[in-house]
C-alpha cells in the first residue's frame, strides 16, 4: 500500500482541485488539477517502473507524454479561457 504514494499524490491533487472548483473558483481549481497531473507525469518520468506504482500503465514514454500533455493542456485552458464571474 505504501508503494502507491505517487498515485496518491496525483489523486489527492485532483480531488483537492475538484473541491476548489466546487467551493470557490474554477480557474484555481483547474490549475491545481492540471498541476497534479503534470506532477504525475514528472514522477512517472523520474521514478522507475517498480517505484511509480499504478502510474506505470504503459511504456514510460507513453505514460509521461499523456500525463504531461493532459496536465499542461488543462493548465493552458484554465488560464486562457475568458473568466466570467469568478
């Protein structure tokens, strides 16, 4: 169970971001979500297959590109989307 800390970090970050979106501000929450996914991509790149736990789904290159791509994409969309209200 303790070997799944990389996945736990990503899931806690996404859950925290969703809580922020639901409670206060969508842009900050989406930034937290995108940052958590980008951190997951970096963790997958740095850690080996055995140490990255359930973040290792496919080959390392595919995992890193997908997680970093989605994380950076969410960050870019969160900050480029026009803000209405909060």
